[in-house]
């Protein structure tokens, strides 16, 4: 039977990399977004608003996917709003697709906030989760929109008799422009500004992040795990961590990045120095850099997300995941983290997004 994929959030880092992988493996692939991506060859765009059921029903009228990959979320001011909106995104889509009876598997991408909870949980309350993080760790007592999204999938799976998988990446690194959470591109922009101005490449995070062990998730590795879990019997109805498979310390990686861009760097020194503050007055400067090097995007806010990089690197705890669960079931894809970043930097140069 033909595999027909519907990738929700096909313009993001995860969704766009997944769509490319599915197409390369011969899947019929639809990409749903409010402003669909037309740069991926073979991707069939679907323009739809997940919060508008009527619009969604109309957009999916002639589409009966066998596999649904949900890779998007909407940022709101409070976690209560996050829960309300982001669970509705999942529930609306599953309700609209329910009468078709075509769905065999739903894969949902969440993240490590599943284990860490809100920033206040470990920053102020001092309750630090045990690392490396493992899938069997129980839900936390704090409100969390990831839990609400999972519950929406579980309810629909029981109703419509499909299998599911949950995927929990740590800081996704990969190519996508205008994404809300894009550490790799944000650091490339920052390094490019440092190179142009002679400023030092200053680590914006905490002592725990600088000195502790970390891992990250290459979007290409996440894509492979999503497809593996949706087509492997032993992986059905399971939650999985997903990271590159290596670990590193930022004190090592930061120097490697500085070497790549041929700039001077400065590590953690006494206090957190947020990147958002470092870049706040650089909007005009980036416009000048973009004009000088004929870059495609001159709006700093559209291409970088310092707030998200600050959230990740500001954690007062080392964060890494345990990958044993999917490894034991046969998922063996591995990626060097340094290569994840340098591959991305090369792509950004090639696409004329950094000098």
C-alpha cells in the first residue's frame, strides 16, 4: 500500500528536513502550513490554518494521509494559553481526518521541556531533573502543553485505532529560515557580526552549560527516526528521545565554532551574558552587512532567534538525553555534532544568508 505522508509544520527545521527525507524515500508527501513551503522539490503544499476547522476541512478534502507527522507549535504568553492553543492544533487536525479512516500512524514531535518543565521549575524552585533524561521519567506536576498534545494524540488513537510515536529532541540543528527556534542559524548570524566588527564571540549561557555535558539533535537524524518509528512494528506506541548520539561540552564546541569563523571568543565569565541583549542594537548593522555581501535576508529578527538560544544556553543544569531505548530497537543513525553545525554554516553561506 502506498505511504502518503502529511507533514504539519513543513516550513520549520524539523518539518522541511522530514519532508525532504520522505520524498527521497519515495513517499507521496504533503506539507501543511499557513504559508506553505514551495522550495522543496516533490512536496505538495497544503495551505491551512489548524485553528480554523472549516478552512482545515476544505484544505484536506481530497487528501487521505496514511501517516501524520506533527512538527509544529505556537508560542503564547502563558503556559495555560500554550496548552489551550497547541492541544487544539492537534485535536482539530485529528478530528478533521477522523472520518477518512486513512491514518495508520501519528508521530508527534515535542522536546525536552517534557522532562525539564518551565524555566521556573529548575531555575527558582531548585528542583533539578536527573540527567541523562530517560523516556520512562514521569510527567512533572507543572502545566505543560506537550502533555496536552500527547493526550490529544492518545485520545484520537483510541478512537480511530491508529498507532503513534512521540519524539523528544534536544535543540534541533538544521536549515530553515524564519524559524522561531533556530540556535544554529542564530549563532551563525552572531559569529558573522563578530567577524565583521571585530567583536569577541561571547558565550551567552550559564556556567553549568559551559562546563557540563550536552547533546543536540540534527534535523536530519530526527527525520530518520520519525520515519523509522512510523514503519517499525517494535517502535509503535512508544516515546523516544532523539539526539545525535555524541555528547560535548560547550567550552569545547564554542572554540571550534570560533575557529570555523576565524574569530576570537570568550567563554563563561562570572555571569550569564544574554545574546538577546548582545544583538539588540545590531539590526541596522545587519542591514549593512546584508547589503555589503548581497545577502537574501536583511531583517535580523526574521533570521535569528536570540531569545530561544538564551533559554537553551542559560539553563543552570547540564542537559543530555539517554538514547538506549531506540538503539535497542534498531535505530542506529549517528551524527557528529560539530558536523551538524559546520554543515549548516556551509549551507547558510551557499544560500547567501551569511557572508
